[in-house]
C-alpha cells in the first residue's frame, strides 16, 4: 500500500507538474532539561531539517514533507524518558520513521511527515495520503480530534503524526460543507468520520461522528461572536464510548478569545471530562485528549511588542490538585527568514500532583527557512 501511494504521487507529479514550490527549514532547540522525574539537568540539542514540496497544476496538487531529526546529548538519549518517547509511533499501516542511528553522543532518524495529493475546485476537495485531519475549534485542546490530537504540554504542540487517509469534502454552499474521511490504522483496521458544518444565524455550527473498532464519538462544534462585542466564544464537545473497556463519557471545551486594540490577545479555555481518564479509559483510544483530571483551565496571552518582537505566556491549571504548567516565550525576528526564540516550561505543585514532580526546562530556539 505504501508503494502504491508513492507510485501514485510520483506519477501525478511527473504528469501534472506546472507550479513547483520547495522550502528547506531548519529548527534547532537547545534545551537545559531534566533527564527524568528526579534526574539532573543536562544540555540537549534537538535539530530538525524539513524539506517541503508543493506541486500544483490548476486543480491538482501534491504535497510532500520529509524530516531528518537529530538529538545530541548522550545523557538524554540514554534516559528512560527519551526511550519512552521513542516508543510512540504513528497510527498508520506503515512506519513513518526509520530506526534511529546512534553515533555515541546522539541519535538521528528520518521521518516522512506528510505525503498526500488530490484535487480541489469550488465545490469539491478530495485528498489521499499521509495528511493532517483537522477537527474541532479549540485553541488549546481538541477533544473531538481523534485522528491527530495535539498535545498542549509538548514543546511544539502542533507537530503531530499524519493519518493515512482518504478525505472528501463537498461545499453545499459558501457557508456549509460536508466532509467524509476513511483512515487506515496500524492494525490494518479503519477509522471513519463524517462532518457537516454550516452557519446558523450568528454562529458557526458543526456535527461530527467518528467510528472505529475501539471508539465511537458523536460530537459538535459551536463558534461565534458574542453580540458584536469582539469576544469570540466557542464550544466543542462529544459523547464517547471506549469499546476496549466498555466505558462511556462526555468531554468538552468552553473557550473565549478577545483581541485588544494594543495587539494583546487573550485566549481562555476550560476542558471538562465527565469521568477521570486514569480510572476509566485506555490511553490507546485518544492519548492526548484523556487526561488525569476532570477539569483543566487554560489561558494564553500573546502580545506583539513591535514588528520584530513577539511574546506569549501560557498557563494550564489542574483544578483538582492545583498543580500547573506555565510557558513564557519571547520570539525575535532576525530577518524575513530567521527567527530567534527563548522560552521556559515551568511546573509547580505539590509532590505527587500531576505537574508537581516535573522539573523546569529552559530552551533557545533558532528557526531558519531557505
């Protein structure tokens, strides 16, 4: 199946290529980070080289993204936390990463991040391959996203595995759309989804359904402005059934955004679960959505100081054990193609709480696009 996908996309590229765009991006993080929950802090350098290619010819398109990732720091790559992270793989019928090559002080591997192609016009969009399936309206959490949910506690929350899937969307009107999805998983089973989205008076509304061997979900999305106040309200939620354990639950986010005139943007979100993940649900079903508490509060403040300097501050609070996660970030634009950032991942709380046992991480990030 993987060879068939590659053959299809390469053939399409050769036959239809008219407009070709390629970019090379290098992201480098130098972290002062703990080895494990009680280990010493050590330096780690993480470097990702990303090659992106877009091919277009009228309504046809092909996108390919490939990475080479390198971890430098012998203490870190031999730690339990690093080995545990490396056991996480994409839910696809083929490997998207090569085996890691160890050269003593570090390791590197190659990754196929995205590879998909298709057709799009005013009414229709069809795409096939290793792609990102977007569901939900949450900024911090997306409980209805059961394909590639982001992890808000990660260094790069939006860096997620792709789904090997076929997607078709039909625009019923300018403000409404119907989407159906079929994705093949690592165990060769399929995950199916349907989504219909429209505009109702003053709110965007969507209904979602997802079905697989281990999970079913009926979900919804609501998003709109509160009485022309400039406050954007949103609500996303779903009723889930974990078939592996025979458990049912409801999970949702309630959020709001407001952009002040001085470029300050405030984002808030509350994540609610009707039951606790650790006691009731299997992590295989939705590992980034089902958490340790029934209630979390998330806040993000972002501010554009000037044309070059940008800052943000994120805070996630576990309201049950009162532990929290704080991330301040400052980014400075060195040029149109280069960005320098400094940040911190700070944890606070009592011993034994969700975040209380974790140690702070500091990092320097340089991103260059060629």
